[in-house]
C-alpha cells in the first residue's frame, strides 16, 4: 500500500527561497521505529521511576538508542554495565536484550529489587535453548559475537552447551561431537536473508537438526526489513535512523544496499547527515530501527525541509498491533 501526504514545515526556517530549493521526495518505510518489546522496556523504566522514585538503575542500555537513554536519564534513570555498580537500596532494571542467568542470581544473592525488561520474544529463545539442552541437544546459536542478546542467550546454559555461528563459512566449518543431537536458535534481530543461508547450510550438514517451532527472528525485524526492501529499489538513497550498536538498524542498511539502492547509510539523528552525500538525490528512503523513536524521523524530515522542497510518501508493507504485558510488579504502578 502506498499513500502520499505532506507534512507542515512547522517552525523550521527554509534555506533560501522555496523556488531555489530542489525537489526531494521522502519515502517513509512502514513499519519503522519502535517495536512492542522496545516500547515495553521503556515503559518499564518509566513505571519503575513512578513507583519507586528516582534513581532507578538500569543494567546496560535499556535499548540501543542514545536519545532514548538520555531521555530516561533526565527522568532519573542511572545506566550501569554491571550489578556491582548498583547500590543495595535501589531497584534495577535488566535491559530488553536479556541477561545471562548469573545476573538475576547475583541480584537475588544481594537482595536487590530487580525488574526484568527482557523482550518476550528473546525470552522465547531462552526457553527454546533450555528445552534443547534438557533433551540432550547441542544448541547452535546463529548470531553476532559480543551482542548483549547473544551473551544473554548463551548464558542460559552451562559453558559448552551452546556454540555460536556467525556466517555461512562458520556453518560449513562447524564440527560437532554428535551430529544426530543438534538444534539451532537465532538472535532475534538478524538479517532474514543471511540467516536463511546459514540455516540451509546447517540443515544440509546436519539433516536431523531440530529447528525452532516458530521463527526466532522477531516479527518487527522481519517487517522492517520487508518495508526497507519495498522502499529501497525505487530510491536514490536510503537513510536508516538508529544507533551504531543496534543490530536491527545495521541490518536495515545492509538490506537497503542489497535491494537495489545505490546508497544507504546509518545516522543517529539529523545532525549526523552528510548533506553532500545527498547531492543529486531526488527520492530519499527513510526507515528507523526498532529502538529509534518517531521523533527522530520527524527531526530528519524537518532538516530535509530546510534544504529541499519536500514531498512525503509512505510505503506500508505490514500493520503491527502487538502489545506485550508489563511485569506483574509494575502492573498497578
């Protein structure tokens, strides 16, 4: 579905008379921006602040977006990397990416009040990994080394129970002790196409491999990648709004490049845009990673209006209405 509309310029001043500005069609990919898991995680921190008062500590960035983190800091959230930075008399929230089992265990040992903001779709992968391990299968995890979600998933099981595969080459080279007792799971924010290629190799090499009952790559990741594909082929350039440590945002840039767009780039906000890079661009695709708020999309469009005569179109490839429940401890906050 394609719909067209124009947005008012608001209070943003134009650079030069409108007649001198070049036309630019901004093509917005939809869905874009916040997913249900990110929205829930941010609400958890906000509700914790309402219920317990500031400060509320958060282990790791609640989601990978500096604007979101700084907004929550302004409300009283304190972000730390490890639990030993958390005082004993304040609540702590675990990020949406999930944590190893050792983290809540340590929180309980110290009698810390903690709230787990792990995305329910990540928790689903955790439970799958536990089920496979209980059934005597080695878990092959497809994901990116060092990503918090991967660290959290691998940390659900004893050392050696999970082996990480990042590429097709890794999958081709993998050797396991018992090929008849293997399974696979995936990080939720991967490239759908890349993951498909890796899974095909694993299934060829290990015909008895046990697959997830339902796709691990989350609905929001899949939907945003499909929307970017729809926008990229007809655009001269694509901007993806997101953080450089956001896996799903980086995958959107890769998807745009592979879908026929000659230029694709990640920016955190409008101030990061290299306007010379957009010379000659007449159709600019815009999307946002699952942890980037819509206000940053509006900011980029406003910056475009300062320099171009802008028309905005939206290309929608899916509708999303997923909502996740709050943790019980915050339901009545």
